[in-house]
C-alpha cells in the first residue's frame, strides 16, 4: 500500500523540486497560516489579510492540481476518475464558502462559522491528497524521481500564474478551467497587486507585480498550448 507523503523523506518524494515535495510545502504553509488566523492574537486588519493569503494560496494551488496533476492521475491510474472527482468536489465547496465569506462582514458571527467550515474542508482536502491521491500518483509514475521533478516544474509554472480568488462557476477540469483561467488569473493578480500598499511602501511594487503577472500569464498560455499539442501527438 502507498505511504502518505507526510511520512516520506524529501529523497523518497523525488527531491526538493518534485511535485510531491512542492505540494507538501504548500500544505505546510496553509497549515501555518490557518493556525495564525485561529490564534486570536492578531489585529482585525492583519487577521483579514491572513485570511486573504490563505485563499490566494488555496486557489492557485488547487487550480494547478486540476490543470496538471489530476488529469495525469486519471490517465495513469484505473481509479483516477473516482479519486479526483472527490477532491474536485471539495475544491468546489471551498470556492462556494469563500464567496459567502467575502459577502459577510467580519464582525458578523456567521463570518467565523463560514471560515471554520472552509478551514475544515481545506484540512480534509490536504489529508485526502497527502494520504491517498499523491501517493497514488507517485505509484502510477513508478516512483520515478525524474518524472516527479518534471511534473513539479510544470505544476509550479501553472500555480504561479493561476487565479487567486474563488470562481465557483468555472469548470474544475481542462480544457474549460485552463481557457477560463488565463484571463481570470490576470484579473485576480492585478487586483492583488493593486491593493493598498502599507505606509512607506513604494508604489513601484504593485506596478512591477502587474507587469510580472502579464509575462507569467503569457508563459502559462504557452505551457498549456504545448501540453495540449503533445497529448494530441
């Protein structure tokens, strides 16, 4: 039986650049941010910014999974369809909860109830991926470190150019999510970059972020086109 990636060394996962090691690092960062939000010791504005950081990482991470990893698992594993359908449903529920949270005042008790429900789903999603889906993908790839590293590079490229906000109406699968993801990513990341800068921060930083977003999104389009062509051959 495949072992959870939480129990494996970095070497067993295929190295630092392996998709499994990259996934685990993102999961660890999400866990850290959720505990920070739940600690109760943050000023209100900082607490809400932490919540935004959680969702930005969650949605870019999940989009890259849905675009790169889960299609690979469906192609390679006989049970891939069943496994990915469950985790895609979790992603959809998180999207819907995030929309509700955004429409609720932080002082409303329902805001905390919705946030707790979203965090519970994120944690369940992490457990399902680390204990079941990712070990299954590792097994389907024959524990081949080179293949895991190549997949990690593609996944990271997509993650860095993915939407960072909830879009529950967008398909959870290619090609629908990939085609919608490019304009949504530009829209989301420009909004992220142009949020008010802290006092004393240069306004050049948001402008640079917008330019970087444009370049990275163009790169995402190239990667997706290349992947579609290679699968067609």
